[in-house]
């Protein structure tokens, strides 16, 4: 059970709550692999998907997850909604609540927007990514993918390289991985490393080799070109040469270390194409984990109101 009405981030969740989501997510993933897509956990419930930013994976997997659980699903296109007429987030939330919706899944460019919405509405609010703050279901699907391979996350070393400063995925991963007993090393140009992240438990490294040394998992993070307001690095080519992960650098990680990336990937920048498509890549597996873990989150939040 998730104690809160909403899932706003992994910072407020306990290790036990995260483990419960992962256990149920693993069951759902096995069922999906058996082709089971007609369930009834959310029968009679409605889920609104309200995205103020672009998405392929998160939007689609939430929609599929809700449908596989038997819910009614509505996608709101912000571009054609009353948001474009100046309606505030709070008023949009009140309107969706008045229609007796049970869940609102929100992605928003402003950190804290899901929390504001959650305070305003009776519906369960799920944060599908808010600015540079958190992306809790992405981190949960990453953990599910690791748990499937390793059995447990305790004692693992996860190396995270890329645009950590702008990354909500990095922050949710760090919060959750520390709670589950994993080590997290990080490497990025100093301009893409947020101040204070070492105080949150990350091991900040001075080289790719140091970050990858004995790592069980190597996670690349997308260079978020849309959030770069200044020249944080000279060019994508130079980023790839000095900060990207390639086969030579990967030799410092444990043999068979998993390659992960939340997507979308800038091929040849964060990771070489050979690694993205290689045997130890779990990038496509992460996508199916996303459907399963979102099914688990919806099911457990739904239980909370009973
Ligand atoms: N990882 C992720 O959030 O991808 P989308 O932006 O495609 O949803």
C-alpha cells in the first residue's frame, strides 16, 4: 500500500513502499509477457492524462497501463484545451475533479506543479515528470529492470552519466537507489552537475573511468537540449568524446554491466549506437517495465482509498 493519496516523487516514499510497487510490478510484467492484457483492478475508474510537455514512453505506457487494468482513459491535449485560453492549473484540476475523475497523471515543465494539483483535487495525482524535480515512475521502472536482472538492488553500484543538472530522472533514481541500498556514482561536465547533489548521497566522480569502476549498471541520461539556456558544453561531438560512454570506457565497469537509458536517446552522444543495441542493453526492456510499474502504481494508489 502507498500511504499517500498521490505519487509525487520517490523522496517521500519509504523503502517498503518502493519494494511493494516493484513486487507488484514484477507480477504485472510477467503477466504482460504472457500476453495478459485484460484485467479488472481499475474497472469503473477513470484516468485523465494531462501532459504539458512532449512524451512518447510515459504517456503511452500510462495509457496502456490504465487500459490493461480496465479503467476509462482520457488524454487531454494541452495544445487544444482551455489551458491555451489562460486557464490555470488549479482551475483545470477543479474542472477534472468535478467530473469525478479518479486519477490525474500530470507532466508539467514546472517543478512542484503536481504537488499544487494534488492539494487542489480529490483525485489521485501521479507525477509523470515535473521540470527538473522528479520523475518517480521512470526511476521505479529502472529499478524494476535492475531487480529483474539482479534479484535485489542492495549493494549494486549504478553509474549515472549525462545531463544530471536538468534531469528529474537522476534525482528520482538517486532518492530511490539510496533507500534500496545501492551506491550511485555520477559524472558530467561541471556545468551539468547540480550543486549539492553529493549531499543527497551521490558519489561525484572526476572521470568516466572513476564513475564506471566496478559498476553493475551504467545509465546514460539525455542531454536536454530544450533546457540548455547557456553554452554548458562546446558541442555534442565534444560531449560524446569526453563524457559519453563507449566500449573502451565500459571496460572499467563489471563484465556484463547493464546499459540503461530513460530515453529518448541522442544516439552517439550519451551512448554509442553499439552499446544501445548491444547484448547488455536493457533500454527496450525498460519500456515494458514502464507499463508494468505504472500498472502497479495505479493499483496500489487505488487500494489506498478503499
Ligand atoms: N523517459 C521518458 O520520460 O520518456 P518520454 O519523454 O518519451 O515520456
